[in-house]
């Protein structure tokens, strides 16, 4: 998935699909096929298959691999969009780290 900020992220399965339930990537693949998308999609058996194909077709994904995305995602394009809650968390974390550092080095 590429979010609105231009960061590619892995979506990890929370639970094993039960019965005839399918993974999200399979549902998106099938909807894409129903809407007239590339028929070659029917041969894809995993999200990794799709990423591999996309990384050869789209310049922004050139060299991106499952491993390089990592747990936190990887920025691949600049959209100019930010997510307020993420920005607040970055600021909070930076201030917390700075505050903790000051506590360690100050000897008033």
C-alpha cells in the first residue's frame, strides 16, 4: 500500500483467513480484474508477486523490495500531504527525547 504521504507500507495479516475468506490483497486483485485490470494479475499468488511486478514497471518503486520497506515503511514519492496525528507523534517523541537528554546532562 502507498499511503497519502507517499510512503509504501507492508500490510501484515492479523489473523489467518477463515473458511473461504481471503487476504485483502486477493480481494483488491480480484476487484481490479473485474474492473478490467491487467489479466496477468490472475497469476499472482502473493502480495510479494505484485510488489515485484510493480517494482519493474513503475520508476518510483525501482529497487524497492519487501525487506527494504521494513516495518515502518519507506518514502518513495513526495505528495506534500501530512497526517496530523503522525506529525504530532514525531514532535512529541522529539521533545520527549530532548527532555530526557536534558535530564541526563543537567546537574543543577
